[in-house]
C-alpha cells in the first residue's frame, strides 16, 4: 500500500499539495505536524500535514518529503478547521492563513533568507528609499529571498542594498534550514569551587583588599545569597555591586566566580502582588454580569454595551475567573494599541502568572514560547491576552472569548492575506470550542448592536460610570464664528484656551486630539499653487517640522523641505491644514509653563515608545498630551479633567460609508478619557460644522439616535450590516493594463452577478508605491447566498488569470470590512 499526505504550503496556492511518504512515516505523522518538503525546481518549504491517505494525485507525480520536523503536532484540529473557515470566508488560501498564524520561527525555508533584525530599533529616516522598501516588506513577511528583494526594489543587483542593510543592522541573513527554536538562557554566578572552604575564602578576601572593586563584587554576592537564598543572576550582581561587566568577567577569568546558565521562559511574570481579591461588582455591573450569564446559558454571543469607565474590565475579570476555575482556557482580545501595561498589570494582579501576553511587538522567540505553553495547556498560559493574532494560538479547551473594544476597525487585517476581521473570526473560533463569547464596547459597532437588538446576540448594558461619576460635560465650539470674531489663537478657540488654562490651574491634565500627525498635511506655494507630491504615490507630502522634512505617509518617502517652490522658484511656500506637531508648537507659546508631549506614530516607534508616554502621563509628568487616535484606546487616566478635539471636521468628511459611525466612536472614546474620578470632566469639540448631526449625537451621548440614523442610511445605500459587501482591488504598476484588467473583470462579473457590481473606480489615493489601484464593489443583498457570490467571483478570477496580460495584475479581496 502506498501512503500520501496532503500538506498546507505557506504560499498562496488554491489547493493542498500531495507528497509521498513511507509506511513508517505514515505511522509517525499526524495532522498538524510540520514536514520539510521540496517544491518546484529548487525550493524547500516547511509544510503542515493536513491529511494522510492512500490516493496518489491525478495530475502530478508526488515527490517525497525531506524530513519530519515535529514529534507531536504543533497545530491542532480546532485550528485546522478554523483556518479553513478563514480561508473560505475571506477568500484567500489556507497556506496564507498558515503563514500568518504561526510564529515565523516555525516556517523556515531554504536558500538565503533575509530576516528583519528585531533586536535593534531602526530609525527609519536613516534608510535610503530602496532600503526602506525592503525594511517595510519585512514587516509583512517573516523573511525574504534575494529574488523577492529584487522584485521589491525593481532592480537586478540587490547585493549592494543588502550589504548596506546588513551594515546598518537592519537585517540578518540566514542560510540554515529548519533551525530549531532555542530557549533563552539566563546567566547566573556563584563562587568558584575552590573558594568554598572558609580558609581559601579568607585568603581570597585578603588578596582582594588591593582590588576594591573586585572585593565589592564578592561581598555583594554574599549579601545577595544571604537575602535571597536562590540563584543570583549576573545582572543582579552587577546592580548590587555597582561593578561593570568587565570587573565581573575578570573574576570569572580568575575562576574566583563561576558562571552557569538556566533556561528560562522569556515571557516571564515577576510580579509579587498576584491573587489580589477580585473587586465586588456594584449593582449595575452585577446586573450586567447576570444578564451575560443568562445569555451564555443559551449559548449566545453576548454584547456588553457599557459606557466609558463603567467598569467593564471588572466584569470581564469575574468571567475569566469563573472560566479558569472550570479548568478551561480564556482568550481576551484587544486592539493592538490598547494592550497596555496598565491593563496587563491589572490582570496579573488577579491572576498572577496564569496570564500570557501575545502580540506583534513580541519577537519570534517570545511568541514561540506562548504558543508552546498554550499547546501544552500549561496553566501559565491559561489566560491569554493579546491582539488579533492571538486567536491563532493552539487552544484546545477554550471556555471564554472576550473581544474588548469590539467596534475597533483595527481588528481588521488589511495586509497581507488573510484579510480577516478578528472579532468575527473570534466568534467562529469560540463556536468551534463551544465557548462563551462576549463582545464589549462603550460604542458598539452598528453590526453588533443590530445583532443585539434583533436577538441574534444576547445583550447586556451598564449605563453608568463606576462610582456614579458623571459623564463628561460636552461643549461644541463653532470655529467659523470664533474666526469671524477674531477669537482664535492659532488653532485654539478662546473657549478651549480658557478651559485649558483653568484645568492646568487646578492641577488637572489635558488631552488634545488631532487626527493627523506631522505639522501640516499640505505645503503650498502661494504664488503658483504648486504643492509637493510623493513621487511614488498620488498624495501630497506632509510637512514634519521637527525633522524639517516632507514625508509620505503611505510609502515613507521623504525629502528635506525645499527653500523655494520647485515649480516657480518663489520663496512663498506656505502650509495648509494642521497636525499634532503644529498643535504642540502652538502650545509652547500659549502655555509655556506646561509640560507638553505628543503621542502619535512618530513618537511611539519601538517596542516601548507608547508605554513610556502613557506611564509618564499617568504619573503626571506631562500636563498636556497631544495625540492622534492612539489616545482613544481604553486608557484609564485618573487626573484628566479636560479633553479637547481640535477639529472634528476631518473625521466627518471621510469618503467611507462608516465615516460617521467611526467619528461617533472616536469622539465618544476620546471624550471618555475625561473625568474618570469624582470631578466631572469637560470636553470641548471644535468644528466648522457644530450643527452636524453626528456631533450633536456625540455631545448628548445619543448612541441610540446615531445607531438608528446610520442603520437607515446603510439600508438605503445597500451597505452592511443588512447587506454584505466585497471589495475587489486591482493593483499594477502600468496604468493602462490596470484599467483594462479592472474593466474586463467588472464586465465578466456583471455577466454573472448583474447590477450589484459597482465600479471599477479609483480609490481616493489611486497610486501607492508606484502601483496603481482600482476597486470594484460587490453588494450582496439580504437573502442572496454569500458563498454563491464568492464562488462566482473565484470562477471569474480563474478565467481572468488565464488571460496572459492580466496574470501580473494583483487581485485583492476584502470581505465585509473594506
Ligand atoms: P471601562 O473599561 O468600562 O472603561 P474600567 O473597567 O476601566 O472601565 O473601570 C473604570 C475605573 O473604575 C477603573 O479604575 C476601575 O478600577 C474602577 N472600578 C470598576 N469597577 C470597580 C469595582 N467594582 N470596584 C472598585 N473599582 C472599580
Ligand atoms: Zn510656486
Ligand atoms: Zn509615497
């Protein structure tokens, strides 16, 4: 009898691939085990066994596998089912799901691989354009091969670029295949063998009197040992003795000290305060908790609508506690940016080392550790708190899934495939496990709220802030009127200015929100009207005054700010619009005494940038924090008495059917940072359109009103939630070919789907990184089979790919969330 396996290759292949194995291998293998396999002429991949059987493939001769890489499956059956669903639903290959689901360390491939050096923080402005492209690509893909780099920078000889990147420590090269994950070792020290007897020790201390630094080290070691009675880390000894590494090394060289190593888990919890008592819920929290319970009993996904600062987290904590008491695993999903030490510490205080954290800023090794702990159902990973990728972990006994801030658009992955929505994928995952599922938000998404209203989801709510703190007092300020009356100081209305002054005088902190980073989004010549554009993208360059640069926010291109207009040569360059840098600048003159800080993408790069600012703000080292939407995410600051929205209009005028919903969510969330303790908080919203319906709804906390109105509009224009949509994006570097391709596809699709195919149309930014873009929108009315439409689209794509000149046009699907 012959044996075969179907494997998932980590590449966009529509089908599984079949390999031949021996009977002995068949006995060793099971689904979820990795194998090294040859592919194509010379490639080698890490593939995942999906199925074992006895049927040779019809159209090709099955090759043999190279190597079995695991003794036990690293991926379980729940995951394989879940991945299959993701691939079908979001219209990608299961190989793409595989690639994105497992830590990069599980996927090593042949040939020279270029990896990103995650140990070093890279200052992006130090990179040349082509270097930046490679760097950027390595954020989307765990590794690149040389020919892939060629394709990215569009040049044959890329070795000079790679050499420069190596010199700058941006990349690492890797030639080995199947390298094993190495646990991190921690260095400890003890006294050398020969000094364990008292005599020798005394003699030693005498000789060391002439070397005070060295003797200090030995003495510190004694002290540490006396206090701790446990192994001493080299780092601890360094700190205790104040001696340098060199001093310790010289003692080791003389064999006075001896070093030894222990393996340790990288993601270590070292807190002391664990197992604090859970807080007693107040009556509103308790009511919500009971309602959630009742719905869980009916196996319903439940939505918790609790206003900002109502104490949702404490309700989650109670539910997590119950779940782990039953010995099951709990998953707590948050948008990446909301995963702060604030929250992690809060959870660790209750659950100690049962809490593991998983997100993209963790390096590959750390992720492997969490993965393995979850796989082995270790108690230290019984509770996983993480960003969207955490839902790919190998849970086998999931009892609770919490999706906090469920309305957040950053739960959607846009690039690369799978372009999934983590909330929706988490619901499917929870259902596979028969687990309880809770969505929570102060501003639920229209779709979840509708599900709650229709009884498809269970519903619970908390309408009061914890401790009966009042909702903040909101005031709309008309910028048009203030300008006319000459009441503006820069971009600050008199009202906002006075409120800031008062807040500061009373020792309160202030948050100012402006949804753009940089100094000004447009630089314009007042003589000829020219404004500098990105050479690679169809957008204006944003002026960053801090670096005196013009930057593209789409591709990273940057140049020094020219002194004269590049078109007409006049010295009349001026800026239009404003970003966070400009607000910060104006504050320097308006409130010279106040300590101001800025929080946006430019100030929070690197693993801890964001945390540092939050901590400094929490500890009141900062009086005024200016920032982009990063400020909105679930932060719990005690002393913020004023929140100012610099300009709400930019949020309202977005060309997107969700713009109004998002504007409501964003503003309500930022406003929710104000007055979380006894004194009522104040919020000032500046706008040229203060009578806009959405702003009214925000300022009166009218979620219901917003919901009804938005739902009505969505129905009118056939948008979700009652209708479904799929966006198909075409991408190519030749304008004409792109147009032809998109037209061809649209026509073919209309033949099968009729009038529900809209476009093709250029998106607002129609060229990014020298690739032109065009979109088709497919609307699927209520009652039509969604999977039927998807297979129709897939069929069209197959015929499309059969046309030679279209083959190089990329086709990208975004389902539901576009
Ligand atoms: P939300 O997530 O709804 O915005 P939080 O869970 O952050 O609200 O709660 C707001 C504040 O109230 C936090 O500082 C929290 O510690 C406190 N709090 C919430 N519930 C309780 C409770 N039952 N007992 C004591 N403090 C609570
Ligand atoms: Zn000009
Ligand atoms: Zn650009």
